[in-house]
C-alpha cells in the first residue's frame, strides 16, 4: 500500500493572503472564517483538519482551497 503524507496548510501563503484581504492577525482570520482561534493556530502549525475547515479558510481568504495546501 502506498504511503500518503499528511496534508498541511501553507502557513506562509495564509499569512500572505491575510494581508491581501485586510486581515491583521490570526485572531481576525479565525473570526471571519468562523473558526476557533486555538484550533486555527494548531492547523497553521501542522495539525490535521477537516475539509470543511479548508473551505472556510479559502472563503475567508478569497482563494481556491488547493492554493492553501503545501
């Protein structure tokens, strides 16, 4: 069976997109995306996440979900 590497959010890209859409902090992003801040912070630091979370982040950052994945 082939090994599948864990999918991660590209934190640098998220921070770049935050600047583009006018969000000054991860706390602002969490609020706009409808996410819990501690959970968002864990995700940006490599924790697993649900596809719905990816959708919420991409909507808040006004980009395609695939753009956020490393």
